[in-house]
C-alpha cells in the first residue's frame, strides 16, 4: 500500500504544486526553463509507475460488491470519458461547451473504475484520483479566469474526435486484456 500511496502523493503533489505554490513554480520555470516541465514530467511518470506497481502488487481486500450492471455502464461511459479527455485539444464544435473537459474525462474514468472495482486498493487509488480531479477543477475555477469561449471547430473535427476516441477505446481495452483484466462482462 505504501508504494501506491507514494505514487498517488507524487501525482497529486506534482499537479497541485503550480496552484499551491505559484511563486515557487514561476521561480523554477525562470531558473530551469523547459527543464522544469521535464522535471515535472519525470515525477509524473514515476508516480504512474509507482501507482501501477502498488496497485497490481496489493492483495484483494473486498470493501463492497460492485453492481453487476456496473460493468455495462462502465463500458459505455468509458468511451465518453476518453472523448472528454481529448475534447479540449480537438477541433470539435463541442470543444467550447465545457471548461475542463480533460479533467472531467479523468474524473469520469476514476468514478467508473470505482463502480466496477470494490477492493481496497481500487478505492484508495481511484478514489484519490477522482478527488484530485474534482479538487483540481474547483481550484482552477477559483484561481483562474474563464478563457474566451472556443468558437472554432467543425463537424469534421467532431467526427475525428469520435473516431480517435473509438480507436483509443479499442487500444485501452486490448491493454486491459493483455494485462489479464477482461473489461467486459462474461
């Protein structure tokens, strides 16, 4: 559990550092230039590795029994979570409808994993990541002005987003299967 918690702490700390200590982050950027972004990217990569090792290495300790229908809802809404994650970088006409689509997609992803995983390590990992994403949205809303609404985009951009999200959905499903976790019921 300690490895998982360390990974989660690094993830949350690296992401919240800019909001919690803006002067320190600006000083790092001024002193290190692009090196500061590289340093944070390394910390985030290490955090993901630690989370995976900690999560996969932990014993199964049941906390609750997920509902049987949750798998179907999870599989349907995971596509939405992936599309939301990519929406902020897309040329879709939908891009201007949400202020934080990437964080909303991340929060949906974490919440859906809580729906289908009732063990302690899942609750700790996905619960922490869900709380972080929601806290990040709240902090961003409180500390940064809303950007000008996105006015570009096209139907073609929306179709491209839908296709890319579908391809990523298939790839993520294949990775789950490769890791020995079949994401579908049955």
